[in-house]
């Protein structure tokens, strides 16, 4: 179960999926410049876009979750940025195969009229 208020950071581009917890942790702290122990999820995808790994700290140790598609590809965002911050719902959409860059944006209004 992913908490509703979790922050998710995507490492854009391709990541070598042979990397384990230690090497992915170095990518998060040094390349992405983020706090590994913040409770955030850090997501990585391979060049073929058929594997996603999620790295996170859980109270007393690191967890590494992986999903590999047998057919099709994940709709991994492509931008000039190295890191993209998304929300829980966008992560769930991404894991399900939806393109998060084409989702409707949240609108905020201060009054009805």
C-alpha cells in the first residue's frame, strides 16, 4: 500500500537494471541530490521500458520493488530534466501503463464566479 501523501521521484532516462540497492542509493543521493531517508519513493526504468524499480527506506532498511512487463512497455516520461516529481496517483497510472504526461491537470479555483 502506497501512502496517499508520498512523494515520488522518477529518474528520467534509462537506468541499468543490474543496479542493486547500494548503487541506486548512490544515484538518488549524488546524481538526483535527494534524501534517501525522507520516506519518498525513487523510481527507475530500463532502456527497453519493460522494467521499473522502486527504491525506498522503510523504518530500518531499504526496500526494492520491481515490476517487469512480459509484453508492451511502460510510458516512461521523456524530458530534458533528470528528475521528475510526481504524486502517488501518477505513479499508479504509470505502473498500470498509462501516459502520465497526457493526464488531465488539476485545476485550482479561488471562487465559483
